[in-house]
C-alpha cells in the first residue's frame, strides 16, 4: 500500500510512521513521498533521514486553504505518486471537496482530540481550558466536512490533577505516535 504524507510542521507523526515502517510494524504500507506546504518545515528533514523523497509544494497565497492553482499543483503531484492512501499528519490546511474527490482511494487525518469534541485549531488547548478529564486523539477519514469524517480509531488520554498543558501535550502526542502507525498498518492489511 503506497502512502503519501502531507504535513506542515514538526513531523513527529510522520517520523512515527517512518520509524514503524523501518521496524517492520507498518504491514504492507510503504511511505513513498512526503509533501509540505512550508519550505522550512522539519517534516522535510525526515526525507533524507529515511530515504523517502520529501518536497515543498507551493500551496498558494492563503494561510489555511489552497488557491485553485495550489490545489491543482498538489493533486497533480500526489497523483503522480499513485498513492493507495494519503495521510494528513499535521497538515494545517482546509481541503475543498474537489481535493477530497480527487483521491477516492482515501485520505485520513490525525486530530489531537476525541472528535467530535474540540474540532479545529488548538484542540489540546481547547480540551485543557474546558477542564475535561479525558481527551485523546482521533484518526478519521477526510470528507469535505472539516474534522467531521467517519472515525476510524481513537486513543484516550486521561487528564490528571498533576498535569500541566505541557504534560498533556506530551501525552496526547505520545498517544498519536502509537495510534497513527497502528491504523495505517491495519488499513494496509485491508488493502492487501
Ligand atoms: C498533531 O498533534 C496533529 O494531531 C495535529 O497537528 C500535530 C502535528 O504534529 N493536527 C491537527 O491539529 C489537524 N487539525 P507533528 O507535525 O509533530 O506530527
């Protein structure tokens, strides 16, 4: 199963996927390409480290969405990789229905809350400020309904009185690093 990763920043979840692949924990899934919408993003440094092509692609002038030319650039470049699965690992851009429809084989997204609670930006901060006692992370199928597609799997993270926002962030990220490779491995089995 050919996997293309899109990410905007640190890339710790892309790194977790690549490490799982290296350790033989990703089933038949193989990351074939990383694209980022930020030229300086750390996620791009994973390419040389893991021998996977990694490339900045210009998304256009907007901060949180594509313009028509940017979307076309992404669709064309991703299609060239012939992916069976597109993984959004910290890709901070809203996708229009035309982008989602371009990849009927499937796009999945990782989100740092137990959806449908706390969609959108700063999900960990939202959960922290609301005072919930359990939060977590979600992998869901991407539809044009932002953070609203069918849920594939979730991991729960309890918030204890000892937690700070920093320890909570670390716990949610650790849960994500376990959940995403598990889901991709499972999907690779289904697609085999
Ligand atoms: C992750 O926590 C991911 O869930 C979140 O961005 C972070 C990326 O971290 N995604 C969203 O909030 C999407 N709505 P990473 O670059 O270290 O993988």
